[in-house]
C-alpha cells in the first residue's frame, strides 16, 4: 500500500493533525529539509554591496513566501481534491516545493535576512484557496495549480532580471525553481487541468502583487 493509499484511510481528525504538523514544518524556520542539495552550493558567493544584499534579500523573501504558499496550496488541495490518478504526481511536486522552501530559507540566512513575518497569514489564505479549488472539482483544482505555476514562472523570470548579476547563488536557486515549477504546471494541465476564467487569473495576479509588495519588506 502506498503512502497516498494509507492517507486515504485516515480519519478527518488524523488528516487535520497531519495538516497542522505540515503547517508548523513550513512556518517554523529550520524545520524544512531539502531532499536535493541546493543549486546554490556549487555557485560562487559574490561580493554584494549593502544595497545589493538588501535587494537580493527582499526578492528571496518574496520567493520564500511564494514557497510557503505553494506548500499551503498543495496541502489544502490534498484535503479536498480526489485526484485518484495524479495523487503521487502532486505529492512529488509538493516534495519539490519543500526543496525550494529550504533553499530559499538558507539563502535568506546567507544574505543576513529572515523569512517574512506575514507567512502564517499567507499560509492560511493559500490553504483555503487550495482547499476551495479542490472542493470545486479536480479539473479546476489542477487548473488552479497550472495557472499558479505559470504565474510563478513569470515572476521568477522577472526576479532573474532584477537580481544583482553577481549574486550567482540566488540566481542558481531561481533557475532550478523555474525548471521545477514549469514541470509542476505542465503535469497539472496534462492531468486534465482546465484553463481558468479570466477574472480568476486576474484576481490571482492581484493577490500575488499584494503578497510581493508586502513581503519584500515585512
Ligand atoms: Fe516552488
Ligand atoms: Fe511548483
């Protein structure tokens, strides 16, 4: 019996406890451990001015919060969506998001910074959105993942443009994240994800804009 099959036999109380455990692992710094070594490990540490360090830290804080949201989205979805044929694919994507979370957290520390204080609020919001999308139906839930990953790729490309050219460590992390996020989005759409209506995608962009503006500083 696979892990996902076992989960299907858990009671609601068991699942809520697992969700709480997952939330604490995501939100408490130092609790998430990557399965893959960070792409930053092989990159040279560049000499950053104070302004460049602050810029890089602000961008990596945004990306870290994005990964907190990704964890919450997948967890919320796993609570309500059926996804019988793609549960393992989704679990694999969620595991890769843990890598991203841990890589961003380590890089933030190296940049002498910290994760956003607003992460619990964004976790709760994203969990609710993931659970709501899962409850509406698998094709919408998968479409929501597909659209989220598409928007994340666009914003990561934007961060590559903004990051100091010699911050090779942050750049290496973002480049690998783009590869992974693209794959997550493609898998969700290939599994039957529907294109979301324009007002929904516009609303998601608006919310992401608010998140970016707040977490760059707080
Ligand atoms: Fe990610
Ligand atoms: Fe992803």
